[in-house]
C-alpha cells in the first residue's frame, strides 16, 4: 500500500495530477479541497494517498490531510459510494461541513452534490453517523486562492467547466454554474470550488 507520496508537482488538471518522485511520474486523482493546497508546478508537494485496486485498474488518490483521507475511506465503505463519488463529495464540501451534515441529518445539503439523490443522502447520514466520530475527523478549512491561472493559453473559466464535466456535471449545467459567478482574477481551482459550493447552497 502506498500511504504517502512526496515529489515535484509535474502536472495538474482537476481532478488529475502527477507527482514526479525520483524520476517516476505518479498519476493521482484528488478532490478540489486538496487542489486548493497544491503549489506551483515544479515545487515539491507531499500528499497522503489511498490505492484503490480493481481488476481493470489501480488508481491512486491523493489528499492534503489525513482527515480528508479518513473520510474518503469511510465513504467508500458506504453501499453505493465508489471512489469517484467519494471524491466528488469531498470536492463539494469540507470535512467539517460533511460531519455537521451527518450529525444534523442535513440530507438537503448532501443532495445538492451531483450524483447524490435523496436515498443516497439518507444512507450517508445513517451509515456515516457513527463513523464520523470514529474516524477522528477534524475541521479543515482551505482558503480560496486569488491568483490568476499560470497557463495563459487556457481560460480559467473554460478550465473550470471542463473539470466540472469530468466531475459528473453536464456541459450546459457546468457552463451555467461558472457563468453565474464573479470569477475575475481567480484560478480554475477556485472557480470550481465556488461553483460546487453554490450548487450545494441551492
């Protein structure tokens, strides 16, 4: 099991990134919460990891905190929640907010996430209620950065729309989500995070 990975950040495009560790490029998938913490390309980064093994693929997931990884591991134990959906949940709300939703039985907030219907939200509340405390989850707040995208060839808005589609939204819906925001001067990661937060509040 690969539990932690340290190396140079070689590439990032939500939800995917690559870390160059001693000449070996490790491809990972990460939540937008983790993307908020990533440095510029070429800078060293350390992520906690989880390796998901299936017959047709071995997928490595990266997390900025052990709390986020613990929640991810708890989520994929819930019936009907796979790694991709768990990553989407982590992208749409912070660890502490998810914990509050579970403790307060706030299924409305959970159904604001793509791929989470009423029955799935109710199942999350029921099955995660005992696990949230057992997992030792602590609040994690990540500030939204205000820098512009370092890639001048790609519009941060278009980059954000593409990432939202990769996360499960339809293209027209993703476009509306981004166009409804004040995004001047924000990176694509910040735009995606704001779009998901706005979706949960609706």
